C-alpha cells in the first residue's frame, strides 16, 4: 500500500503516561499509519485517509459496530 519511511509518529493528547497508547502518522502521502506505542517495531496498520476519517467519525459519534 505504501512506504512508511519518514513517518512522523504522534500520540493523542488524551494519552496517559501508562504506555497504553496508539500512535498515528498522518504526514505520509495517500495513507495514514497507526501503531501500538508499546511495540513500535511491529508492522503498522495502513489506511487510506478516507477510511481513517470514517473510523474517527465513528469513534466520536459512538456509531462503530462492535
């Protein structure tokens, strides 16, 4: 899907210091990369920006299927 070299990872401002965080890199062309901050060397989840936006909207509105 894409190359994540040069990814600039960031944690949510809502993250706590307990290490249970998700990091996101949204500076990559045509994709958003997501990874677990506890295991940064494992493969990242790569999503097209539209799918990431849909996911975030579902989180914010509480409409994600579980």
